[in-house]
C-alpha cells in the first residue's frame, strides 16, 4: 500500500494513494476522486491564487446527463506536508468535509447556494449597468454589499462541511495543525454570519433564493459595512497568524 510519505516524494503515486483511502460510501456517491491541479480552479473567493486549497467538489453543470454525480479534485497542496500530516487528516478532508459537500448536492442545498450567488451576480450586473448609464443612485447598492453577500453565501455553504469535519475529530487522530485550521475555518465563517446578522436584523441567516433582494437591501442599509468588514478581516488575520493559514479556505 502506498503511504502518504511516498506520495509526497513521488507525485506519480498521489492518485494511487487516494485510491487506497477508506472513504466509505464517498466513492459510490461521486463520479471520481482524482488528483491534479487544474488551471483556474485553485483560486480563492477574490480570484487570487489560493495558498490553502486542498480539494474541491465539482458539481455537474445544468446541462449534464440526469443522475450524473459530483467529482472531487484533489490538488497538489494536499501533498505538500503543510496541512495534511497523516492519514486521518486526509480522511477528514475528503471523507468528512468533501463528503458533506457531496451530500449538499444530493439534498439540493448546493442548488440553493448556486441560485443565491446567481441572484447576487445579477443584482450587481444591474447596479453596474445603471452606474454606467449615470442614472440616479438613490436605489442602487454600495459595491461592498455584493462582496459581503457573496462572502455570506460562501460561509453558508462551508459551515456545515466544517462542522461535520470538526465533529469527526472524536473518531480521527488528526494532527494539531490540521485540527487548528479546520476549527479556525469554522469559527471565521460562523463569526461572519453572526456579525452580519447582528447589524442587519438576521439577513445573513435568513437569505434564500427567494429573498436575496430584500437581504441585499438590509446589508446595503448598514452605513459602515466597509469598515465592519475591514475590521473583521483584520481580526481574523491576526487571530490566524502563525497557524499556516491566511484567513482563506483550507478545504474548498
């Protein structure tokens, strides 16, 4: 059997290592679990290179054949030794976290996430179109509103996956570095949703595909949302300093 250390030193063995992992029903729920970086995939929510991306669950697009399953792409960062220290770390990242994302696809939760994100994108497009036409701005949004909304949507997708992962620590002997990263990822996303809820009368938790615009209006009505988000990010970066983590996603 290929060991993690062997896969780290010889990339040609990474796929064989992934194939050897006991991931329970995850293999039957996915089309494939494959190794390899994909140009344009390993990026964070801001479009910057994601230094912490380990893996991502890729969902079938709307034109896919009925019944097509998601696939999981595992990146080279998974094997660089900075976060995944042992086999239990690997099992937690894939068998717990990515499995949770696969279940989100099966129960249609991910569809709601996609529809909310699409609605925010459409609202932003409308905003920019009107701005270009130099129309009156009284009913338009501040740019920070759209960024905040997308951050909320990303958090709403990731919180359940990180919760499953952290709950699984009771049965897995994960490394301390991996444990800290997962706990931090869960905390920062919960903190974001709570913080926005506190200043918007619960808009972050209440957002659904059917009420995106009212929630955007509540977010936009906060006078100092830019300052709130900047202070939040400063606090998160300071809190995570020295943990090999930069307030970005560890497992996508």
